[in-house]
């Protein structure tokens, strides 16, 4: 069997949620914020569950992260799985700021009004390149795909105790203008849509009704189950799992009466 189910790690967060089904079993009602998957390629897949706003934050690009943290930078995308009425995400600034103005807005809390909040609905996709000031609001379940990095600079955190801000780094790497991160999906075939593509990853949405044979790919590919039950390469799958298919493996077969996967891989060079 080519496909391997990836191990996952659950992380409780102050902004997390008890409403994590069907992607994460939570019989004890824990405040789960993130579920991480350990892949062999330099991409990190997460499920996020929010009951409150995350911090307003920014991530560095590769050169800055390498210099200051010996790490990759962090460009990411979000695919919304579930959204409560009125749920929002913040992408970029509503109007250009200077570095001094951005720092002062973060220190005063005015930054909450200066970021560009947009509605988020199930099925939406947002792309957030390194340097974009952003935030995820409460009432959301989403799948995040990103470079393999955990470098986050908090710019504002709603006064939560014992959570450090990183204004020196954060202001320095922030893009000081607007960013329209909403993505228009591109239909590729009856079952496939392109959600996001950049130098770090290419992500598609795969819909399964019956049996789909996924052709051999020259790059290792991750299959993230977000809806439905069935079998993948003969093994049962359920929502909230991620599978890895090595490069140049035999074609992979997915069978389900109705299922949805996100598939992601490093782009071809």
C-alpha cells in the first residue's frame, strides 16, 4: 500500500473550541485549537478550531526567518470547513501605515480596527503570504496548509496574560498595505478544483462520488480528508485524517459514496 496515514498531535489553546467534530474526536470537551500532522515534506497541515479571535499576527519570509531563527518562513492558506454566522478573518491593512503608525496601533489596540476584516463562510479559501498582517476570528473550523515553520510574531493579543508580543520583529517584516487574500477557485475537471498555488505548495479540492483513481505524481502528495467516509488505497478513512502518498507511487484509489479531500504537494521545480 502506497498511502500512509499521518500521525497527528492535538494542541489545546486559549482560543480553541470544544466543537471539533467530525474532524477531531473530543469526548472530554477540551479547548482544542490545533491538530498538526507530521509529513515527510516541508509542509505543515493543521486543522484549527476557534471559539475566540486569535492574535493579530504576521510571519516572516524565508530570508528573515533563516537569519533570525534558522527556519523556513511561513506562507500559508486557509480553507474554511465550518463557520458560525458572522465569522470573519482579517487579511492585510485597510489603508497603508508607516512602521511607526503600525507599532503605535498595536500598542494601543487600534490595530483591531485597521486590519481588513472580511466574512468567512464554509468553502472559502484564503491565501496569506509571509509578511501579511492577519488574524483568524472566532467561530471557525478550517484546514491550514503552510510552510513547515512555527515562527509567528504576535502584534496584538487582546490583553491575554502570559502571551508575549513580538513588535520589533513583527513590525519589521510586515507589509504595510492592503492584501486581498480571498481566492477564486479554478475548476480543473468534474472532480478537481485548484484552491491555491505558490512557490511552496499547490492545493486542490478533490470531490469523490464512487471511485476515483489518482494518477501517479512525481511529487509526494498529502491527501487531507475533510468530508465523508470510505477507503483510500484499501484502508478506511474518516474526516480529520491526513495521508501521504510518496512520489512516483502506483496510482492511488479512493472509494466513497460522497467525500471531499484537499490534496497538496510541493510544486514542480
